C-alpha cells in the first residue's frame, strides 16, 4: 500500500492538528440531500447535486456588491508533468465538505486543502497514486475531480485505476485496475451513489469500446458494467453495420466513451449519462449505421446497470458531435403539463428536452449563431430532419457530408461545439439554464485508415480538422420550458470552462485568463479579473462560518488557439484561486 506524499497523520499524532474535522463523513444521506439548506455551505459532488444543476443558494455576493470581490488566497498545485500530448489541462471542480476542499490535478492526484481560515489554503495531504508519469505515454491528460463516499476520497486515474484515499490521512485504502484494455482510462470524476461508485471509460478516441461501471465503494470491486457499444447479438448491435465496411470487428474500437460525470435521479434510482462520438469520428464508412449507443443519453438502473431507455441525438455522427455533457434533471411545466425532464445543451448546437421517465423527445431549440449541418430537428422525433432510418450512411445537409471520395467540408457549429464537456447550470427558481459556448465553424476531411493499421490504444480519428476562421464565445441564458435562447452575451474568446450559478450571479472563466461574474438576469458583467493562465474548469462556491467564497482552478495550457494567437500554450503553474468580499 502506497503512502501519501504529504500527510497529516504525523501531525495529528503530535497533537498539532485536530482530527475532529474528520468526524462527519459523506454519507449517502448527505449526498442525496446535497441541495438542502443544511448543506448550503458545502459542495459535495462534482455538479453539487445529483440533478447536475450546479446552482448554489449562497447569495452573500450579489450583482450589486460583486465589484468588491478580492482574492482571498491562492494555492499552487502540481501535475504539470507532460505526456506525449503535452502538459495536462486543469479541469477539476473542487469539492468542499465542512471547511475542507478536495480536488485533483491533471494526473488524477487528489489533494485535501484546509480552507477553513478564509485567508489561506493549507494542503493537508496529497494522495500518492504512484502513477507512471512517463512523458512518452500517449494519453491526453485531464481530470475533473473526486467523489466523496463515507470516509473515502475517490479519484479516477488516466491509467485506468480507481483509487480510494482515506479522508483523514490521505493513505490509499484500495485501488482497482478497472480499465483493463489497451488505451482505456479515465478523465471524468467518479460519482458516489449509495454504496457504489460510478465511473465512465474516457478514451473512446483511442480506438477503445466505451463503458460505464459501478464499483463497490468500500472495496472497489466491480458490481456491474454497461458497454455503450453492444457486441453482436445484443440490443443495438444491429446499428453497427461492420460487415458492410469490410471490417466485421469495427464495434470493438467503436468509441462512445462516457468521459463526463452523469446525473442521478434518487426517486427512480436512475443514472443518466451522455456518451461520446463513434470512432473513427470523421470516417463513417469505417463503421456504417446509427452506431448506438454513441452520441446518446443513456438511462441505467443504478443497482444493475440495466438500460432503461436511450435517446440518440445524432445517429451515424461524422462531425464529432458527441454528447457527453451535463444532462440537467428538471421538474418543469411545459405546455401546461408538469413534466420530469432531462435538459441538455447538445454539442451539435441544439438544446433538447427529453422525458425523464422514458427518453421520449419533448422539444428543442437552436442556441448557436451558426449551424449548417442540418436544417433542423424533427419536432416529433427529435432526430435531424433529414435522418433516414433505412440508410447506413447519413447525409444531414447537402454541403456538409464527410465521405472518403469527397473534399473537405465546413461544419457549424465547431467540432468542439457549441457546448462540449464543460458544465452548464440551471436555476430552479427562474426556470433558466445557462451555458458557455463556442461560436464558430471548423473544416473537416477524411483520411481513411485500413483496419489492420488500427491500433487499440492509439488515437483514431479517421480524418483531420482545423478552425474555420477566428472562433468566438457566448454566455447563454435559455428558457428550459421552450428550449429558446432568452439572452446571449457574446465574448471574444471561445468557452471551454463551464458555468456556476450562485444566487443572482453567473460565473465564467475564459481562455485568456479572465474570470468574471455576470448578472444572471441581464448577463451584464459586474466584476472581472485577469489572472493569466487558462481557465478550462468551472467555478464553484462554498461558505465557512457564514462567509461565501468562490473558487476556480487555472492551468498554463490552452487547447489550441481557435484563431487567437494570444492564447497559445504558455508555461506556468496549476493554481487554485479563491475569492471573497
């Protein structure tokens, strides 16, 4: 068993550090009630609550007084060692439980930080997972946070292990090599549900087969696994026409990864996760068919992993419009009827409302400025209007069709979205949802690869891509009942971090290092600061002794320039910033 790099155990033994702070574990009851008034000061799961609203009732900081915000403290973090794809991205959402903060660096290393003083962040421990940081490893480094389960702090590691660290000491309690095939691994945060921990395989584009699994929270032993690409003979396998491609095993490298933490409905014991693109992303002729359950919302029984329903947004996708992003669980009146809803900002540029009980389509609306890949969404089925259920290859728009014998195409929105994996948010008091989007287009082309040249564990795109001109961003306010945009604030830089809602404020970090607060009603910026670096993580908020704080992490690396030469990759530190009045 490995030991922690920096431990409080020795300090506790000397009496210099009290262990009383570890008395309140993150019980299943606390997690189910994370949105209650009793937990208002805390942020106990990656999206704060199981419904993924990322909304906090803390309202000490308002549009009227936000101008008085100041940096309370900052903490430098590690994890800047590069892989073959370069240094990793800081994408973690910090959790806070009773004055203690928990977060990860890009390698999945978990940190516990005492933030109870309000004036400094004191690292209590760093859980040493023993990950091999060989710079030749071909993994894309990113990690989006931890899960709290009882007295454990659980982190997913890029190398495919799930590791549980002791909350008091940081020592490893258990570790499991859950991902066991070449190229498999994790980037999303785990989700603690009851006595289980839910994890999703992240590296679909590395020619792997996606899956979602439940582990026993006490031991790490696997309880069930749902494959997002069915094997031959299973329901959905008829949508992988591999024989037609000349490669009968195309499903084995089909992608559909689940690389963002899903939502959970305790009332029905249902997990709702988004899934990624089919692989290769730009060459549909390699894997003809609709390719279930890629580009989908899947609803799973949390006890058994059994599929309850699914909804596929873009069948047979060839534009990299995967739909791993947050699925908001909302109870909302729509057209005069109270509905249990799943709301989702699609990477493909549309906002969708689905019925949470069966996955049926309710309505949708376009939220990006430029969209050319389809003429719209069928108001009855929710599929693109030109979807042909009898076709093995889809052609959604005449001039936006990727084929091996065709030239490059321009697709809008950009292949990154719209809104990709970065979190959205919802205010149940107003019925408004918020997102931070990319506005622009990209150019795609096919580069065929022979089946015998596909190596599981190596990135497999089946094509190439480039920005089509300078790419901008926008902050969006959307009425969930109608799926229509109410207000939009255009921004110079593309969104890549996500949003936080607290009281009447929307918080957004940007790729040029700007962190800002916006009036949730008007989207007027009421405060901002520039800290250098790059924000690719969403903010969160918590309180200690009744005082509200807002925290966000920043890293030195930007993913591409999107036509902006001033956000090229830079050197620097991974940082935690905390602000207060």
